[in-house]
C-alpha cells in the first residue's frame, strides 16, 4: 500500500505529475487493500504524509464528468477503507492537480486538524436511517381516523368525473396536512428512542414525499448492536405502516468538517 | 425491509453494509463530507437535477389532487362502511393489503433509471 507513496518524492516524475482524485483521509497504514477500483475505473492507492494518508486514485483531467458508477465507487472505496480504521470522508469530486499539490495544499497545512479529527472519530460510525410511510396504509389510517376526510372521500368518490373539484382539492389538502402532522409526531417518537443511543444526529432537510425520517446517527461502535435492536423493534412495531432503510457502518460523512480556509 | 434469518432479535430490519441506490449515495457524498476550497472539482452535470427531483415539493394543487385520487382509489371495505355511515366506533383498520402502493420505491427506481444513461 505504500508502493505508490514511496515513489512520491518532491521531484515529480510522470506518475506524480498526474491529477489525483481524493476520497478521504486515514492514518498511514489505514489505506484500503490494493486492487480496489475507484472513480474513473482507476486503481485506488494512497499518498502518505507524516503519519496520515489520503486515499487517492489517478484521474485524467479530460474525463472528469461524474457518472453513476463514479458516485457509487467513491462511496464504496470509503466504506471499504472503514474496515481498516477511522476514515475522514471527502465530498465527492475533489481532484488535486498533482500528488505534490495534494501534500502542499491539503495534507501538510491541515495535518494537525486532520489528526485531531481522526482521533475524534475513532470508533464512531455513521448510521443512515430512512423511514417512509407505506402509502396505502397511512392513507387508510387517515380515512379511518379523520371523519371529514372520510366524508369528503365518500362524496368525491360518488361524484362523476370532473365534478367536485373543490371537494377533491379540500380532501387532498386535508390529507397532506394529516401526513405532515403524522410525520412530525412519528419522527419525534423515533428520535426519542434513537437519539439516546447516538453521539450526534444529523437530519436531512427538505423531506421527500411520505418521508417520516431521513437522517444520520453518529454511533460508537460498541453501541451498534443496541442501535440495531432499537431500530428493529421500531420496524417491527411499524411493520406494514412504515418502510425503513438502514445502512452502515459508514464513515462519518454527515459529521466531519474542516475550518474554512481563511479562518485557520 | 429484508427479513434476516439469523440473530437473536426479531430482525425485521437488517442493516445494509453500504448504500445500494444512487439516491442514497447522492444524499451522502454530494453535499456531505470534508470540503476543500482549493481544488479542481469534478463536474456533476445531471446529478444536481436528481437531488432536486428527489426533493418533492409537498404543497401544490397537483399534489393535493393526487392525494385525493389516492385516497379515493383505496379499497377499504371495513373503513368504507364506517366512513359512509359515520360509525367509526368499532371499525377495523388494517384490512387492506399494504405494500401495493410502493410509491417510494418506484420513485427511487425512476431516479436510478434517469442516471443510467450517464
């Protein structure tokens, strides 16, 4: 894993003069195993610098448009790296002109900050949770529990096509309001159970349709099982009413940040 | 959603080791993670469209009409009777078959399709 790094001397040869795509930062020795394919189909390697290392792969500047497989590759490389230790993930799409520029422009000036982040995130992983209502189930629940919705439904169902526009609009508005209220309450209940198990929570704004909750939890590895159990219990209770997606352990995408350049 | 066959808990929900769908990945890596000021950025043409599409606006007349239609389409034998007669006491919900209206999944698939063409 240090073969590439070993060739990276301040005097640039043909390999170090090429642009490098950067996935994230790890401790030296924590680079993913060789043979991993990354963005642009290139083999993943690394650039080490005094105890820390950037996970990188060569990239051709002429070919920098992101494709579906590139986005997936970025994520997969980081997930794989997490198997070897703590990983600080970079946002997708960051390229340095050369290995030298990566050292001089990032690894070297940011070293103390990166080392601190690596310590801070040791043994902590991101878990991604999304919960959505099953449409038919939640709509049926609303019809059942809201008399006005039930009446409007009955009225607009029997009306011939095109008739009852106002009533249909009112029905839809009521349903939308019910969905919002239910999502708010259900999200609060889910968070009440999950938040105590996490060190931090990052909820995504801009809800998607029928979304109850979409967010990330920073969890200590030793609490992982507890978190699994808590979420499993929730999923069991909400079976048929909500659908869940649960992904992890991931590097702490939602929780890492650097000081803005000017303010160091 | 996947039902696990091992473990001690009830395992209604299994943790996936990595994001599988593009939408999930986009959520994670396009606007999260360490950001640097001095770098060349890969252009992500098309991807921003996806994230915007995925963030559906709830409050619109179209949405209301769609919800009204979805509610009217429901086949709720039990609730129907109760709703019409306004005898909601004792009515039983849950007689419907959930999962048929897998809107969310449909949406994700649709989004995936969109990007397949590179």
